[in-house]
């Protein structure tokens, strides 16, 4: 019983404790809830105060911005009003000035009308006086107005023709002097700025030997060495009585150069036999190829042009070993290029294009010994193959008159080619051919009726013709000169140009006895 009582008391106490605990936790929770509510209210109040503050600040900023915008708008409006006022004043001033001008024009118009009226009256009076004077003149001269007018017109026409003829002669003379002066100036400037070394024309090369015993070694046993050299190089070796020298003969200068280098190497080496000859010839060919390439590159660099195809540069280098009338073709091409560029600069034309055309104008000569055809056509084919400019192709085609020059570049290259070829010392020709050319020139001039004597002077660059005064009049001289020029151009080949001078001299001879 006691245990049950104790247990019951313990249970009751536990229940009472639980109830007390629940009540205590309830009070603590209520306190916490109250504290949280107070804190939430405090936060809400602070947030409300902050919102009001921000609202007031935003309103203040908006008011300030509105005020600033208003001030700026008022300032701009004031400036625009001031500008409008200034323009209005200016417009008013212009209107006033225009009104004054209108008034001045009106006054001038009135004055002009008065003068026109006065002049009309004066003209009527003059016509009246003129009619009276014409009547008096007709009575005095015995001629009508139409007859007098016809006679006057005839005299005036005759005087006008004489004056016109004199004026034409003066204009022709002045134009000729100015054109000659301008052309002379351009040519002189071009020539003055250019000089080039020329190489004499030759079909043989001479190789010096250290002694005459070397000739036997070059010939070799039963002539095998000399045959090997001639076979490999295509050059004839002439071994004669000339002391310590061998002559190489060939129309191809490149072959001669290969043979010359090969012989010099063999002589310096001392070992002369077919195998060694073959080795040296091959080595010399490579050296000549290198020389050709360097010569082409030097020409392009010296002229100052770019973008030329490598194969065309090599063809240009081959011109180093070509000559024409004693003039080295590569040097001639460089000279023509520089002259073309200088003349183009003087005339205000594209000098780079002119120099390129001048450098390439004779490129066909690099193949004339290998391919059939004229150097002009070969040059045109080469330029087309490597897609050169159409103006350059035309300049190549026209530089010897095969076609009529159509561009200023073609005319410049043609003129520069003539300058380079015809200047003193540029070319030389065989004495016999030179004499034949002069004789042919005199024969052509002497074949015309009325020609008495002919004289070729200045190395064939001028022909002076004495005509019979009783057969050739002064007017006829011009026609004779033109006919002689045409016949020279059609029948004679010559460098540069030939001046035709006709002299007509009348003499009266009598004898005092």
C-alpha cells in the first residue's frame, strides 16, 4: 500500500511538474512573442520613417532637377531670342541696303532711258546727214553706193589676204621656234642626265696564252682537245701565227663567252684533256647563266622598275652579249628606258610606264638567234606571254614603225630609241656600207628633175641639193623637198633622221668690154 501511495504521489507530483513546466514555457513564449512583436513594430516604424525620408529626398531632387531644366530652358530660350533679334536686325539692314540698291538701279535706268532716247535722236540725225553725204559723194564720184562698196570690198579683201599671209608666216615661224626650243630643251635635259659606256661590236674574242707551247696542249694529241672544245661550245678556235693568243670565232656572243671562260680556266688549271674540258665548259655555262641573271637584275635595278617576270629578267640579261651596229643592246635598252622616263617627266606622262616600255622594247633580240622572226614580233610575243601592260606591248610593236603609234608612251619610246641609236658615238658601221649609204643618198636626191648637184654632209645626216633656178621655182622647192624625203624614207635604211636642204640661187652674169 505504501508503495502504491508513493507511486501515486510521484505520479501526481510529475503531473503537477509538467503542468507547471507547460505554464512556464507558455509564459516564456508569450514574452518572446511580445518581444518579437515589439521589435517588428519598431522595424516597421523605422522603415516607415526611412521611406518618408527617401520620399522627401526624391521629391527634393526632382524639384532641383526640374528647376535646373527650367533654368537651362530659359537660358536657351533667351539665347535663341537674342539670335533671332540679331538675325532680324541683319535682315532689316539687308532689306534697307536692297531698297537703296533698287533706288540706285531705278535712277540708273531712268538715266539710261534718257541716254537711249538722246542716242536714238542723234542716230536719226546722223542717218539723215549720212544720206545727204552719200548723195553728195555719188554726185562727185560718179559711182553708186553699190559700186563703191564693191570696189572697197575688193581692196579690203586683197589687203586682208596679204595681211593674213604675213600673219600665217609669222605664226608658223613662231610656232616652229617655240616647238624647236621646247623639243631641244627636253632632249638636252634627257641627254645631259644620262651617260652610258658602249661596247664595240665583235664576232671574235681573243684569249691570251702564257706561252706558245700552250697552243699544242690545247690542240691535244691528234687534235682531240680542240675538237672537244669546239663540239661542246659550238665555237671555232683559230690557232694561227699570232703569238701567245688564240682567236675564238662565233656569231653567238654567249657561246664565245662560255668558250673564253672555259679556255682561261683550263689554262690556269694546266690539266687539259676531254674530261676536264667537259667539266670546265659546264662550269663556265653556269657562270655565264649567273652573269646573265645578274645583268638583267642590274638593268631592272638601274632603271628603277619592279614586278618584271623572272624569265623576262633573264632575257634582258642575255642582251648583255648582244650588239647592234657596235652598240651593246642591254646598255641601249637601259639608255632608252632612262631617256623615256626623263622625257615622260618633262611632258607630265607616267614615267614608270615609259621606263618599263623603254627597257623592254628590244627584248625580242634575246631570241633572234634561236627563234625565227623579227625582234619586234618576238618582243611582242614575249610581252604578251608574260602579261605585260597593253601600252607596253603597243610601244614594243610600234618602235620601228611596224604599226602606227597610238599612244604617247609609244611615241616617247620611239623618240628615245632614235636618240639612243643616232646620237654621236652610239653606233658605228662598216666603212664600205657607210660610203654606199652616202652614195645611195646622193643618187636618190639627184634622180629628180631640176636637181643640179647633191652633197651628203654631216656623216649622211643632211643632204644639200642645188636646183636649177630656171626649172624649179620658189614655190616648187617645197614640193621637191617633200618628194625627196618620201623617196629616201621608202628606199634607204639609215639611223636617226636626214635633213633635206634645197638651195635655189639666181645669178645675173654680164661682162664689161
